[in-house]
C-alpha cells in the first residue's frame, strides 16, 4: 500500500507542474492577444484619423478661401442692394460684376465649392455665382436656414448640416462666413461644398470586407459614406443611436447594432463650429479575425499539450502501478527462491558426491579415448598398407598377362607352328580374355592413380588432329568389320594453321578411345554412324564423339560418370565393359582443367563432349 502511495506522488507533482505550465502559458497568451487587440484598435484609429484629416482639410481649404474673400472690399459693398427683387432672386445677374468676379475666382480656386452666394444681413440673396443658379433659386430670402441663424447668432464662420441642395440637388454642406464692414455685419458669404468629393475619398479608403467608412455631421447624420455610389441621392442615414452609446468622447466601441456584434472606430473632424466624425463600422469578428485566429491556434496548442501531458501522465501512472505490482510479485518470488535455495543446499551435497563419481568416470573415459586414438592411427597405417598392397597386386597382376597376350598372339598367327582350327579358336579366346583382363587392370590402376592424385601427365604441345587421328585410326578395323561409319574432322585454328593443344596426348587419346569405344558398342551394325570432331571454342579445344546409338535414359544420366556404373547391366554385359571408362575420362579431363558432359536422347543417339583449356597445367603426381 505504501508503495502505491509512493508511486502516486510523482504523478501528483507532475499534474501540478503541468497545471502551472498551462497557467503561465495562458497568461502569456492573454497578454499577447491583448497586445494584438490594442494594435488592431490603433490601426483602425489611424485610418479613421487620416480620413478625418483629409475631410477636415477639404472643408478648411474652402473655409480659408471664403474667409479671404470676405475680407475683400468688393465683398463688403452692397451698393446695388436696392435692385434686389423677388423676380431676379437678388440683384440682376449682370450687376456688381466686381463682387461676382471675386465669387467666380474663389469657385475656380476651390473646385469642390459648387456655388458661392452673398446674402444681405436680413437673409435676402444679393448675388449667386454661377449666375444661372441664382435665376433658378426657389426663394430670395434664406433667413430660415440653420447657417443664416447660426452666423447671425455667433458672428462667426459656420459649417452647416448636410442637406440636398435646392439648386443642384447634390448633397452639400454650406460654409457660411460673416462679412464685416467697419465692424458691423455687411452680409454673409455662403459657399455650397459638394460632398461628393468626400464621398469619393471615403470610397477610395483601403477598407476590409464588410467594413464601411461614414462621415457624420454633429447631429450624427450621414454626410458621406464609402458604400454610397457616386451621385446617389437617396436619403442620408441617421447614426444618432451611436450618440447615446459613444457620447462626445469615446473613440471606439463594441456595440450590438440590431443583433450584430459591431465594432466602431471614430475620429473627429474638427471644423470648429460643427463637429463631424469619421466612423469605421465593421462586424466585430471581422475586425479581430487575426486575433481570433491566433487565439484559437494557441488554444489548440494548449489543448494538444494538455492531451499529450494527460496521456503521458496516464502511461507513467500505469507503468508505476505496474512497477508496484511487479515489486509485490518479486517479493513473493524472492520468498520462493529462499526456500528453493534451502532445498538446493541439500541437493548440492548430493551433487558433490555425484561429481566425484563423474570425475573418476571421466578419467576412465579419457583413458578409453586415448586407446581409441591409438587404434585409429593403427587403422590408418593398415589402410595405407592395404592401398600399397592393392597397388602392388594390380601391377603384379598385369605383368604375367604380358607373356600370355604375346604368346597367344604368336600361336594364333602361326609363328609358332600351325594349329588346328579348334586349337586356334580356343587360343584366340584365351588371347581376347587376357587382353580384356589387362584392360580391366589398367583401368583399375588408372582410377586409383586419379583418385590419389598420382597420375602423371607428360604435357606436350601437340596438333589436335594427330591425337584425334590416332584414336580414330585404332578403331577403324573394328568399325569396318561391323560396317559402322566412323569419321573424324578437326577444324583448323585461325589462319588455317593446325589447332594445337598443350596436354598429355596419350591421356587425351585415352579419353577419346573410351568415348569412341562406347559409341561403337551402342550403335547398330551396318547403320551405325560415329563422328568425332574437334574445334576451337574461344580458349579451349572442344572434342565431341557423336553416335546414333541407343542413347541413355534420362533417369540414368545423372550417375553416368560414377565408378563402375553401367546403365543396364543385363543388356550391356553383352557388349562388355567395366563401368570405369567414363570415370577415368572425367578424371583425366578435370586434371587438365577441363570438363566433360554429354547430351543423349534414347533411341536417337548420344554426343559426349569434353573441352580442354588451351593453356593448362595438367596436374599429376609421380606414377605409382
Ligand atoms: P563401360 O566400360 O562399361 O563402357 P563407361 O564408364 O565407359 O563404362 O560407361 C558407363 C555406361 O554408360 C556404359 O555401361 C553404358 O551403359 C553407358 N554409355 C556410355 N557411353 C554410351 C553411349 N555412347 N551410348 C549409350 N550408352 C553409353
């Protein structure tokens, strides 16, 4: 139990540490997000501020131009005021051209002013430029307008609310400047400022999607807006609901605008008398979308971190719990081991006695092993002696056959006196048997020498055609007697020269003899064909003995080169042989560094090949 509590401790510490890390991370994250929010707010403030400055400059330029004009003497004279009539909407348009020229000059200098009028202190129109507008005026007295009332009250410049011009129908605001002559009011200079220009400036702002820039006048009525098309004369909107929320001072606000979470940035346009505001209006989530993005990214990181920490905590906990269980188990095992140990002590004594017994047995075994070694050496020595004996016997067996073969030959050919036909036949039989026995003994001797690596090779550079010619020549009488066609061809080497081979010619001839002799045995009399060929094949000489004999069954082909192997003993006994010829041939060819093989189809024929490298060091030992 105590172990279990001990295991829990690091887990609890881990959990507290993770919570701490996450809290710190969250603290920095909040800090960061707040900074981003402040920076978004600042950027919006800057944009609204720069628009406010532009709009302000636009109005201030017009104000300055009108105020300069108001100071000019032409403006201060009202000498034709008697000519003001309802019909002319002021003095006739061709009267007081001095004043009218100043009005025209200001219009030229400030293109956004679409008209400039001079009002008498009682509000009657004196002159309007362009004069065509004067003629179209609906009334002659404008004392009812807010700008007239404000200027009379304040005796100072006033910028009016925005309204639709009665003359041009454009949305305009009127800048009204008092004109004084010798300290008393001589009239009002009123310029109608076309707000279309400001509207265009708003439309050119670099705004976000869903963001609208609006300029409102002091009563929070729309003057211009970025979402209002050029020349649009639909009624201006009122933003007075913002007045209640933002008052005169708030520069930004997050409000619920008819159910929409909206962010408003405000910058004042300072015009002295009438305070306009630039407003940037945007859905709150759009304005702070980047911040939201970062926030959600960071929250995902926290979530993932918490996830990883919990999983690794869980794994840690499990593995510790596992360790506790393991420790419990280990204690049990330890107990068991203790008792086992006790038992083992008893066993040990028994084992010790067994061990000494084994020791003595071992000693006996060692003695036996030595005996065996001795016997093995003796056996080896006996083996060698046997080999020697076998070699000697084979050799000695051959020697007595020499006179038998020689004398039987002399007897048969009549050199030692004529014999009766019966005698001749029997002696011939003796001769043939002695010859075949001698051949068998020679074969046995050869195979032994080859096996012991003791066959001696007399290597000579020899024309291949000599080797083949002699081998074939020795079988011609036999072939002729059986009417078998035995032929040979040796292809000349490059340039027509004789094909030469460095080898032991007698031994190669022996190989050929074996193969030709086999072929002659297995072809039919009269129809048999045996062809012997030799040719150069890159750096070897390839020999072939081809016959149209009985062939070799496929299942017997694998063992053909084994000692004493004959394909079908019953049949082949008739044709004689020891089953050593191919084994000897293989040994000779391989001792020359070459190889031997064959192709055979039963009832069609066989071809035996062997190839000897032109450069070879036929390996041999001393003749046994
Ligand atoms: P053997 O002295 O009995 O001919 P070999 O080693 O020369 O011994 O040949 C082994 C056996 O392979 C032969 O007994 C024969 O059955 C078979 N053989 C060899 N050459 C031919 C051949 N040209 N056609 C058919 N059988 C062959």
